């Protein structure tokens, strides 16, 4: 069999399970997961290589409404940009739900020429299963999906089927990456992603939306890796909340992120963190570029 190499983008509204699917397929945690919308802030690439194929997945920020500031507009436009020049698209929705934001994500597929597969995710929660049938019928009328796959990224239901059809949609060709590559994200972005994940998990309500992480230094010594991270916030009061009483919240965020990074790079890690305030960072293009959220297209 000839080798196949294909590019696949994963899109959908926030919180449907895009990053969970990416991590499952890649077999490593490279994209942050949290039960809150807008966890993913940049397009994250994950590479899956088997004997006869290589698939290069792009996990995108959730497409959402009320994108009023530059940050939110950028998240939406980066997600849409990932639909260009791919061999297949996976749109994800949550079983039994169809919201205005799903509709918005669907609209973005209008000009997509490649096949679009719909993963109806989180079916593990649907009981009894018969409740799915009318839903599947309803979503099939919404777009000419190449195939609709009910499944679950956490419980690995039908994810093999999804992988199989994606491989079939990939053109024959040489691989774009080494067979042992799992991502093309620079290690600094991965570290920022792990810290951001802990911010989302450890902070309540809306606060994570106002935060961003930038790795200012990543240095390997023979014994360990030293990381200097800046957490940007928009207000002085947010800084206080992130630091917490006697610095406890920030410490917990650092410890949890350190564990994830150590597991990933298999080396001891020392993280130093600073919380800095810049009021309008979410509307500052230079800042968004520095953070890797806005690309230089
Ligand atoms: N029950 C169940 N939960 C799931 C499944 N897949 C993902 N989740 C959960 O859904 C939540 C959101 O998952 P993410 O992967 O972060 O979602 P996302 O689409 O990447 O979200 P954004 O980055 O905010 O756009 C997490 O709590 C996941 O554990 C599934 O198949 N079943
Ligand atoms: Mg995500």
C-alpha cells in the first residue's frame, strides 16, 4: 500500500471536545482540556503516524458568539483560517445539542471544499441510545456531511471509525514530518499551554478569559529545565485573585503545570511565575502576536 499523508482540521463551538479528541488521537496530551469554554487559544497541531499513513491534525479555538474584542475575533478567525487547504475537516458537536454557536461554526464551512465529517461527541452520556436517532436525522439535514459519526472522545467510542475515514480521505504522498513527531508546536508554546490549562482549571468563572501566558525563558541545564513564565491579566484586582492568599493559588497553578511539563519532557522542571497587568492586552495586536494567538498572516 502506498503511503498517505493528510491534513485534518478539527472545528466546533467551545467545549465540545476538540482538544480531547486531538490528544486521544495523538496519544499525548499536547492541547489543554477543561470543562470551560475557550480553553484553546491557538491552533495546535498534532501528528499521528502509523505504518502507512500520517495525519496532521489542527485543533482550533472554539468558534463563539459575542466576539467583541480583538482577542475573541482573532480566536474565531484563526479557527476559520485552519479550514483552508486541508484534506478533511472534523466538525464536533455535543450529542442532542445544537446551539447558535454550532450554527455559527457550520456557517464557516460554507466555502470548504474538502469532505466534512461530523463527530457527534459525548454519546456516552446519552441514555437510552434511541434518543440519538431523531437527533442524527436532524443534523444530517443541516449540511452535506460526508459521514456522521456518533462517538465519544473520552470513552473512545467510534474514534477508530473516525480515524479510518480520515485516513481514506488523505491523498497519497510522502510524509511531512518524521515518524516520531507528535507536534510542531515549539516547546515554549506547549509549556504556556500547560500553565494556561491550570489557570482555567484553578480559576473560577470568567477570570481565565482575562489571562494569557507567555514563556519568557526556557533553558535546559544538564539536570533540569528552567522556565520563566509571565501570566498577563487585564486588571490589578485579577492579579490579586491569581496570586491568592499568601500566594497559594499561583503556587498551585505552578505545581500542577510543572507536573504536566515534567511528564511531557521527562525531565525535572523549575518554574518561576510573574503576574503582570496590561489593561488592554486583549485589544493589543502586538501583544496578541507575541502570545502566539494572532499569526502574522
Ligand atoms: N462525557 C464526555 N465528556 C467529554 C467527551 N469529550 C470531551 N469531554 C469533556 O468536555 C470538556 C471540554 O473538552 P475540551 O476538549 O477542552 O473541549 P474543546 O472543544 O477543545 O473546548 P475549547 O478549547 O474551549 O473550544 C472536558 O471536560 C472534557 O473532558 C466525551 O466524549 N464524553
Ligand atoms: Mg480546546
